[in-house]
RNA sequence: GCGAGCGUAGCUUAGCGGUAAAGCCCCGCACUGUGGAUGCGGUGACCGCGGGUUCGAAUCCCGUCGCUCGCCCCA
């Protein structure tokens, strides 16, 4: 029994878990770099002020790990990266060549109730394009997200990236008589429409102050899947995503609004088609954020993807390949006390020749050592006993085929390599 | 912050009033210079914790802590 429990909502990464994290990181890195993005990172701790302005009350006041440091400063474990990004861009906005294309993968913390698809400590991919205010910039970000999904084996049948534009939504709201002062209310209603039974949602909307006529018109807007045709920016965005080859992944969805306060235009959200999970990634355009943290205005657009939901989705679609958490494919056994040092010497020779080698560091029965080799998935077992030493050879056993060869010591490493590369 | 369910060996679970069981894992033996299979044996649990009911509690009741799931919010 454990007397010291881990902190609620944190995760231990055992080697098998680490293998998945590394696999995911490699996919993210590959996709990001294919689009020409540079890797960066920010601090894990930020001053609370950074988030206070723009992230949204719920996220800052209730869902951040906030504490006072020894100097009396209020700091927060970062709940998201975009404000740090905006701050970093703000300090160098005059010297960075634009467009600025940056990506990152690191840990974040939110003080929430852990449940399916959500923990208090998670890793997140961020990819952002700043300095360019065009629908094509948004399209590129969407395409990067789509190409990531493709690279991990999730087809357009399995996942969709839903796109909307808050500007379009706002002008539509104005048209049906819901003015700017009631936009925040309307956004809240829209955001939750898919999560409630229609009757309940309608009742709630009326309670919140919508008239019956407004409610009907609002429902009409949300059911209009062709509304993007009246938006020049969205037309351009969808034309660009088609040209980028990801049209199958992308769909207009008037109910996507996103919760964060700093989004100013387009918003994106990737979801599994079956609707079994929370959003896989989310993002949008934030043209005022850099100036809000004290810089010259720099427009930006980007997405963030957590590692937890994507893992659940990948498991659902059986898309995670077998991952090897053990680097060494060669195990050098230790025959007896007398050959312990020679075995260690041989191990070193193998390593010098570039092999990843694990050495069994105690002279136990060969049976046990081979059992271990089999158990940990080694491909090759190396035996160096008195017979081999007398003959100047090494026994190389291929654990997959069960065949073994006596090889002159000087050729042993090359022989082992040949087996591994066959 | 609100609501529900569940806590039995390292893991997955059975037992649901009569003094704790299986599978997996781990260790040993058959096999003292050869792994995977099989067989045999072994280590390992104050049944989350505290209190109550009872002749007797893993089992029923209350409390507490923890975990999981849903709401809120969001990756």
C-alpha cells in the first residue's frame, strides 16, 4: 500500500507511457516541421497577471494552480501557452521576421476535477502563425492540424475539424436583432446547444432573456450549414484548405464558438465523428492578444491539442502502433564469476561499434538470464563462457529464430548488427 | 462548486453474515552451458480507514479518506 500518494490529477510516466509520449512528440514534431514551424517553449510558471486580462474568468480564477511565491508575487502554473507566446512575441515583435511560425509541446496544469479525457497535468501541442492576418493563414493552421491527424492514422471519416468565424456569427446576431451587448450571452447559448436536449436548451435560452422570435431565428442560424457562403473570409479559408489537400477533414459548423475570451475571428475545433470524446484540439484567431500583453499589435492564429483526448481517440480507432520501450536489442550474459569482466569488456566493444547493449550484471544461471532476455524483448543474446574464451569466439544467439553461431570475437559485433538489420 | 458509483494480494477480479480465493505478474524446481511452452511448488492482503449492529462483519449501517464517472469548464 502506498503511504505517500501522488498529487491528485498528476500522472506517472512509466517507460511504456513514455514510449507513447515520445511517439506522439515525434508525430507532432514531424508535422510542425513539414510546415516550416520552429520549436520554442515558455516558462512553466508565469505571473498571474498574464492570464488575468484575457484568458477568461473561469480558467484564471477557478482552474489555475495559483500561489504566492516567497517574494509575495502571485504566480500560476501555466494553464495554457498562448498568453506566454503573446508575451514572448510582444518583446521581440520589432525584430522577428514575419510570418512567425512557432510550435511547442510541453506540460500544463489546470485545477479541475479529473475525469475521462481530463487530468490536472497534461501535455499540449501548440502551433501558431503570427504576423499575418489572412484567411489563408488560418487555413494553414487548420491544415497542419489535419495533417497531424492523418499522420497518426485518423481518417476524415473518424475525425473532423469544425470551423466557424465569430465575426460572421456576430453579424448574423446583429441581423436578427441581438446587439453587441448581448453577444456574450448568445455565444454562451450557442456554445452549449449541442450539449443539451433541444427542449431544455430552448427553455434555458428563454430564461436567459431571449424572446421567442429571437430563439427561433437563432435556431435557424445554427441549422444553416451553408452560412459560410455569405462570408468572404470563410470562402477563402475553405478554398485554401481544399488546395492544401485537407478538404475532407474540414467542415463549417455554426455552433462552434470556443470559450476563451481572446478569440477574435475564426475558431476551430477537432472532434471524433462518433462524438464520444471531448474536443481533440481547439483554437482560433487572436488578433488583439499581443497588444493586450503590452506589445505592438500582432495578429495571430493557432491551435492547441492535449495529449489525453488524442490518446483516447487513437485507442478507440486502434491507431497506436506497438511501441518498444526498451532500447537495447542485445543482451550480453555473464557466464560465471571468472568471465564477468570479459563479458563487460565485450559489452563495451559492442557499444563502441554503435550497438545498444544491455549487460546482465551478475553471474546467474544461463537459463535465468535467457529468460530475462526473452522477457524484455531482446533480439540477441550473447554468451561468453570458458569455451568461447579458449577458442577466441563469442556465441551469438538469435532469440527469434533460436539459432546460434560461434563467431570470431572480432566479427561478433558486425554479425549482431547484421541480424538486427536483416 | 454540485451529483452518482466504487474501494478485497503488484494488476484484474470472485466471495456479499460463519475465521480470505482464482488468474496474471514475480521467485524456485523439473532443466547446475541455453529463452519462449507445460507441469509442480512458493512469496504476497490486519478485505482503504474509524466507529456501530451481531455470538460472529470483507459481507449490514454510519462517518471519513481515496478513486472513477457525470455536470460546470475545457486540451
